C-alpha cells in the first residue's frame, strides 16, 4: 500500500466513523417513547447495531459508487481490466473482521437478553437450565419496588381481558404501576395470539393450552398501545387495547374503583364489524370465524 | 472455439414457437416455459400487492373487506414465493446450467418437463380457491395452526385445502427439480470442467438444490400433516385436542428459512457472472466465493428458529439460534466484498444488466444489515412481526432477488432469444424499479420500529405518512413492469439479431449460437481453463479434434 493511499484512506475512515456514530445517536428517535426498563437496553443495543451497520453500508456502497463514477470504460475502450484473481491477505481480513463483529454482536445481545430476564416460555422443554442471571432488575432503574405485580392476560378472537387475581377484578385495559416489576401470566382461549407493547419493546406469542410467564418493568407514566402481534384471523388488526402506566397511588386508586363496578360488556371492534354491515369498496361476505362475545369486565373505557 | 452450428435445420427447430406450449424435453424450452409462466404469476402477485397498498393508503379498513385483505396478503406471499421466485430461478438454472457445464441437456429430461408442468397445475389450483366457499386461504403464507385449521366455511373443499394441495405439489415439483440439478452438475460436466472450473453460478445452483433435497421434505410433510388436521380429523397441531401448534412452526421454518437461501444463492451466482463481464475483470477470490455458497447452504440448515424468537421458544433456544444466524453473515460478507473488489479498478460498462446487478447488490447490503439487527434476539423481540421485518425481506426478495433476476434476464436475453434488447427502455425499467422499490420498502423500516405490525388491515393514524409513501412506491413498481414487457416482446419480435457473444463474455454458453441449437453443442468442448479469464489470453476450451492430435 502506498503512503498516498493511506493518507487518503484515513480521513475517509474518520468521516465514515463520525457519520456512523451520528446515525447511531439518531436511532434513539426512531422508536416510540422508552416506557419500560427493558426498552433502555434494547435501544442501546439497536443504536450500537445502527452504528456498525451504517459504517459497513456506507463503506460498501461508497466503494460501489466510486467505481461506477471513476472506473467507467470509454465508449471505444475494448480492453480488459487488470487480471487480479484475488488477494489472500485481504480475503483473510474480510473474513476475520466480520467474524469478530458477529461474535461481539452476539455476546452483547446475549447480555442484554439476560438482563431483560423476561422469562417467556420456559417449561416447554424440560431439559434446559434457564439462563440464570441477575434479573431484569439489574436494569439501570431507580426505585424498583418489590414485590412484583401479578396479572393474568387472557386473549381470544378478538379481545383482551386483563385479570388482577388478588383483587379479583377484570379490565379491558392493562393498568400497571410505574417502577414496579410486573409478572404476567399469558393465556389464549383459541388460537395463537401475541402480546406486544411497542413502547416497552416487548413481545411474546401466546400459545393456546400453555401459560407463559412474562416479566418486565414499566418506568414511564402514560397510555401506550397494546396489540395482538401474532396474526389471529379476520379481525386481527382490531384486536388492540392500551397499557396504562400510572403512579402507584393512581394505580391503587384505579384498582379500588374497578372493584366497586359490576362487570359489563366491553366495547368490541370485532363484534361491531361482524354484526353490522359496513360500506367498503370490495365486500364479499365470505363466512368467517365468529368473534367471541364481548368480555364482561369490571373496567373498560 | 466451438463452431457456428446454427444450420438452417437447427434454426427452424429453435424458432418454432409451438414448442413452448408442448411437453418439450429440451432444457432451454423448459427454462423459458418456467420463466414466462412465473412472470405471469408475478404480475398477478403484484396486482394483489397493489390492492394491499391501496388499502393501506388510509388508516381505516375501507377498501377491502377484512377477510379479502387477509386473503390478499396470504395469496401475495404464496404466489410471489412459490410461483414467482422459485420457478423463475429454476427456469434460469434450467436454461443456463447445462450450457455452462457443457452438457447437451439435463440428466433426466422427461422428469424435468414433468416438474415444470406441475407449476401451472398448482398455480391454477391455488388461484381457483377464489371461487370456493369462504374464499382463498387467509392464514398468511405460513399457515400457522390453529387459525389455518379453523375452516369457517365448514366445507370439505375450502381455500386452505387448495392452498395446502398447491404447496404439496409445488414441493414435489421442486424435489424432482433438485434431484435433476444435483445429478446434472455432478455427472454431466464436459471433459476438463473440474469443480473449480465451474462458473460460480453453477456452484450456487448446486448449493441451493442440495438445500432443496434436504429441507423440502420437512415442509412437504408438515403441509400434509396440516392437511390431515384440516380435513381428516387428525390432531398433530390442534391444541384443543392436545396437539402442538409450535411443532408446525418448526416444520415450516426448518425448510422455509433455508428456502430463502435457495432463492438468494442463485442470485449470488448471477452477481458472480454479471460483474466480471461488465467490469472486464476476473471474479475476485473465485474459489472462496464458490465454497462460501456451500458454507451458506450448510449453516442455513441451522438457523430456522430465528423466525420464532417471539414464539413458544425457551431462552436457551433463542440464544443458540441467534449465534448460528449471525454466523451466516460471514460467508455472505465474503461474497459481498469479493463482488466489490471485482468491480474495483475494472472497466465498467453500465448497461441495463449491470445497473440491475449493482442496484440489487446495494439493496442486498442494506437487507443484510437489517438482517443482522433481526438476528439479535432483544431487537427482534421488538420488531418481530412488524413492518421492519416486511421491509427487510422485501429488500431481499424484491431488491436483491427480483432485480437480480432482471439483471440475468437482460444479460442472457440475447442468448435466449437471438435478439438484442432495447437499451433505453431497459434503463428506464431500471430507474423506475430502483426508485419504486426503495420508495415502497424503505418506509417500512421506520414503521416497524414505531411498532406497526404486519398483516393489519387498519392502523393508528400516526403511521399514515410512511404508508402513503410506501403505497406510491408500490404503484410505481407496478408501472415499472410496463417498459420491461414492451422491451422483451418488442425486442423478441423486431430486435436486432444478436451475435453469439454480444458482451464478449467468457463461458461455454457464449460459444454457441444465439439461440443455441437443440442439444447445445455439436461437439462437446474440452475445458482447459477457469471461468473468469478476463485480462488473460488463455482460451477457455480446445476442441476434441485438437486433443486427439
């Protein structure tokens, strides 16, 4: 390599690095708000991947663009390029560096996943040792108050029911206390559903006939979208609700309020569309699976 | 050099259009039959996609009935995979492999024809499901139980049954093709065509077809079991009867992930052929590029659970498959760097084929990077089943695969048709495609990061902006096929006569007439050097006569 090449290459690498770091920083803005302890970890990991990815993408496409501009053959130039068939050093380098990078990415991701400690389906196979690590509480969150809040989640075509077993109340919205570990028990009555709250960066399929543990820690007060994330048939898109994160006082007050109300049928988008004719441009009225009856819950909006 | 053997007699045979509608056993006819048939299905699948994009122009579900929308994305995915990408790549391989390795035909010509004629059969079965009670399958192209076995119409003949029959027949057809390709490549190479003198494309096809042989039986068996659950009362996957729906997911992805490599490997092969020709340089690190195809095929068999990171999979399984998934990027990276090194310092000629190949490579690199992000379990738990995934695989399947196929169709069009294509129309086609594809698929990434799920027929208003952009891109992509169709039909009928080797390319297929005669070679050439001798003066072959002297 000539000295002049190195002199040119170094500023290019510096510019690439600066741009990539900037992209990594920008990536935090591409997400919904960070409403759970886990989301902080995931966003850091993603930012790291964006930085690496930008560097590689800009480097490779930059080289391609440079070639397209500066290595064009003249119209009447029928000669061939240099007959370079390979370069062992270069090939070893571009095998070793990606190998190093993916080992790095994998171990970082492993650490993050361990820290999140979301549990998920642990008992499908009995032959494993669960990945034992400091629980998600290791997430950099202050004031995490024990004990954990236990809530049951029941999903069906196409409705959510959230049950608070200690108070024996049900709700069509998932109310959560802020800064307290939450432990959900996920269940489905018919097909596979998925619990997804984008602001928490968390998702878990719910397999019928299994109860799945799922843990996380909300850290930001607010009302966030909650959706079915595993395609569940005709009204899949309508199967959505909210996760409402409240201060502990508000949350306790809400529990008390809900306990005083007698269960009534929650409004249900699937049932509404199923029973009422809508005016869409293309309407076939193919027979479809009938939605479950709107669940009776103590609280709905 | 083999001689010009396009005698009058051969020429007449080649130009007889009726052959394309017959049970021909000529691999070149079968190749073109595959390509044309699959392109027609591509247009149908694209029409479904435009209906989807039409619905997603607005947040409300207001264009299509929800069940029609669900049928549309199910059929779009199924048609594009099983009736466009697979058959078009099989068609290209059918046309090219025997020519490239110096064979007169595939090893089993009648098996080859039988495999092709199953394509229109299962295509018609699949599309006829629009006319049965309940309409076509609406369970997504994965057909996960239990929704795929709910059968709301209650009839024996229903969309899901037809879907499963079509997939099973498609699987059988592809297994027949795989047996044929592997046998042909192993057994029918011309004298002197050692493994390390095979074009990288042939290596890629070999690797892809080995995956087909090992993986497809799993999917086909899974489809048959699901069909039994749906129609004959078995309970393999029905949780209400003690079955395990996650088992189906394993069956499905055990093949359907490697299937991605069945699709992308031949496209890698296309890159490896196109770049050296238009850069006038040997393929950089040919042996490593060739071997990396086999490595990718090997590792690809061990990554399927990364589609199920958010499913019923325990933590240890997520971690193991994250590691294997990351590993795939190493041999893939080797290829990307090799292609860039191939064009670096070359004498580039940016015609339509080269532009498509370069555009496809850029889009592939982008999809590779988002692929690494998806391979990381914590990130995937957030973006799994969102538009981030949809954007990622459309960069692969449209950006890399479909644009790579276009590169191949332009590059080998003179060989197949004996005519030159119109360069201006070709470049217009490239421009519309590249802009349309990026407009359509790039916005899906921010949408996914924001949490917009795939397969939804309505969405929250905050997602509107990027959806409108994506829809505009989608309609542009629909229009981009018009200059292509005009170009291909027009050039085939009235284009300039193509010489044997219009691109001054090295390869056995360029040493016979355009189009090649029946049985390809009058006399099988003897190969005496490697496939990418650009900038070198060594000839590729010597004739049999010389060898006897």
